[in-house]
C-alpha cells in the first residue's frame, strides 16, 4: 500500500499516525487556569527530550470541530506551569474519562473522582492517584497550523519529581510496581507487563 500523505484529509492522517506509532506513553497533564479552576487531560503524543536540562514534551492537537486550542494548552500558555502524572493501570478509567471535552469551567479531576494534591514548586495540582509526578515549567511552545488537525509542541522543564517510596530503588523506578499503561490505536490500550524481555546491547567489534 502506497499513500501520498500530502493528499490525506487530516482525520485519515491521524489514524495512520496512531496506528503506526505505538505503543505510546500517556502524559496525563494537570493544569489550572487563571481563576484557579483545575483541568486534567491525557495526551499520547508524549516523550522525553533530554536529561540536562531535564526536558519533556507533549503535543496537544487543536480541537477537531473548530481548530481552537484545548484548555490544557490555554492554561499552560497563561500560567507557564503543568504537571505530568504518569498513568498506572489502576487509574486508567478515570484518565480515559478526562479525555471527554468538558467546558472550561469544569474541573475534570473533581468530575471523575480523582484527588488533587498540592505541588511543591508550582500552583498546578498533582493527581494523588498517580505514582509518579513531574512538576514542569513551560520551556517553549511551538505551534504548527491553526486548523482542525493542527497541533502544538509543548516543552516543559522538569523542576520537581515525586515518586511513591515503594517504587524507588537505587535511583531507579520499578516498572512492575508502577503498572504503566500505553495507548494503541482507537480505544485500545496496552500493559507493558504483558510481555517483557531484556536485551543486552552488544559491544561493537573494533
């Protein structure tokens, strides 16, 4: 199958992206607006950038209906702060429910029964049910288009990390105890513990 991506309608291009780039980690981003109303939304276009400085990024797409910015992006541009809450299997349902497009005045965390917890260095709240939190200050945001299907790249500098004590051992996070989930295509998610194997990188012969 050969597909000319430049002729695709954006929804079809989106389906190809989420069907080929997988599994994808989930950034469950919590923010507040200038009035102090909380917001939480999941984004599966998410990854780390580098360790020094400690940078992460995620990409919120524009709303498919009118191309407007999503509340998460508006809040981050207004306050310059956000928290990435890592999603464990135990909180998957609430995370998924936060993906519904609520009105800006609705606090998704309160609506779905998640617990807000104060951050240490920023005003945006953490989600207590998450086992790992990354407090971030906005480092840079880049915009790509303004129509439905367009998106932005939000880069955050991690300024505080929270890890549940039982997960942390010798500077490492225990993946088995974290129970993280990832996003596949459509409504499918994956648990990386379903099949895990190790590979030692062989030294290149010289």
